[in-house]
């Protein structure tokens, strides 16, 4: 199998049902993962810093229209404490994620980022939605290293249906991703698999787009219906896609992860919490064995964690950071992998051209 797979071949694999053939896909993805990024599993401590959101996304439980949710925004000191915990556990990165919360101002967050960067050796990843250029630039200037913004689906019509714009500002996540790259961020994106109205062909296109965009990080998880959202309550219907609807099943997520590893061999690919949510027993391990190389243990203080309900029954909703940390270590070792050290950024790796030209490689 060539990693230069075209969209038609990707589509063929997404439809593949033969278990023997799929074993072959898992094997190739796992081999590629080992050859390109090694056996280390990088841990990114996830801190869900606010569940306020100004958007009306039809899939997400944080949407402003969900009036049954108690809202919180963490204090700067609480965020610093969580970052210290990440450092204590030996993680290389802290990820600050939130709804699109304009109560998180450019200046306030820049100060939080500056404090984390001066008090810890952590890489700082932000995942705060579609913020203004000047805000993204201010946070980068404050020291933020990476930004995650999933494009969710490359099907423009579907995206517009499930992700209504605010006012007359048009959402173009692909343009924001480009802008982030220009600002010097390492850039992550990704999709949900099994969104109502999402076709096999559009997921094949998403995966081809991962390759084209040269993304550093790619997160893929199943769509999980939330009853307090239009998509989860059945209030929003989609025209039949003539048997082309992609299921939001575990198997489909593994296929998408494995194919993504093949088309973007050196990307950082997490075994996501959403995947762990639909298979709490060993979804994470299977993700790691079918292409993934990153875990995002949850460091959100327990009192807030159940309130960051983007979808119901999230994995690890009641474990403390300590418990999560211990459990993940066991899981990683149980499949013969080891825990990565340092920030684990893709851009830190030597460029292929450098390796080929025989230059010395400090990571060897
Ligand atoms: N406000 C930020 C962070 C959102 S939560 C942003 O929009 O980027 C991070 C990710 O969770 C989203 O990008 C989406 O892919 C995923 N998510 C949201 N609702 C979900 C659901 N119901 N099922 C599965 N994943 C969901």
C-alpha cells in the first residue's frame, strides 16, 4: 500500500468490511507509526478552562442555546496549578481548551500563557475556537506554541448546517488554520466521524485534506449525540444521503485514524477521549495500535470536569488527575509502548531533507 493513496483508494478502505484486509490496514498503520514517530506515547495534559460559548454548534453540548448547563471559567491561578500538575506528572504539554468564550480576553490569556511559559518548561497548546487574528497573534507572542482547531468536516454545506456563523462573520476554519501556521504555531485540526449527513466520500476528502494541509496534529473522534443539541435530539434532520451515511462507530474511527497515519506519516495523532468514551475498555489502546501516538489525560479540576459536557458520558469524568495519570501509564505499558518525554512537537523533529543529507541528528 502506498502512502500516496488517492482519494478513491482512501474511500475503498473506508468501505472495507473484510476483517483480514482490515488487519492489513492496522498493521501498515502501526508499522508506519513506529517507523516515523517511534514507540513513545506523548501525553498532553488537557485543561478545560471554560465552558462558556457564544456559538450555536448543532453538535456540541456547550452551545449557548443549552441553558441547562452551569457555566464556569477557571481562574488564572487554577490554570497555573493544573499546569504545575502536568509538569509534576512529567507531561511535556498543557492544552488549554474552552468554548468560544469572549470572556477569555486576549490580554488575560496572554498573561496566563506567559506565566505558564515562565514557571514551567511546558509547551502550551490552545484550543479556543475561531478567535480574531490579533488575539491569535497576541497569544503566540506570549509564547503559545500550538493551536488546535478542527475543521470537523470538509463538506462545506454540512459544516454550515451544523456550525452556524455568528452575525455576518463567515466561518472559514481552513483560512484560520493557514493564518495560525503563518503566525508560527504548530497547527492541529481534525474531524468528527459519523456526523448526521456526512458521507463516506466526504470523510475520504477530509483525509486527503489532512495530507494537503501538512498538519502537525490530527484529532479524530466519533460524533456522539448530545440530547441538548439539535443533532442529538433529532430536531435537526438531514436529507437522506442515499445509504452513504458514515456510521459513528468505533471501527470507522479506527479506519480514519489508520488512513490518516498513512497519508500523514509523521503527524501527532491522539487516541481521543471521544474514542475512549464509546469503548471505555480499550478504545484508547486500539487507537494507539492502529496509528495514534498521543494521549490527552484530563487535568481539569474535578469540580468543573462534569460541566465540560461537549457530549454525554465522557470517559474519565470522575478520576482525579492522579488517577488518570496512573491508569494511562498502565495502559501504555500494557501494549508495549513507553511514555514520551519533552514537548513532543512535530516541528522539533529534523526535516526529512536534513536526515537524508546525512546531517547529524540530535534525536538519534
Ligand atoms: N470551542 C473549541 C473547542 C471545542 S471542543 C472549538 O470549537 O474548536 C473540541 C472538539 O470536540 C470539537 O472540535 C469537536 O470536534 C468535538 N466535539 C464537540 N461536540 C462533539 C460531539 N457531540 N461528539 C463528538 N465530538 C464532539
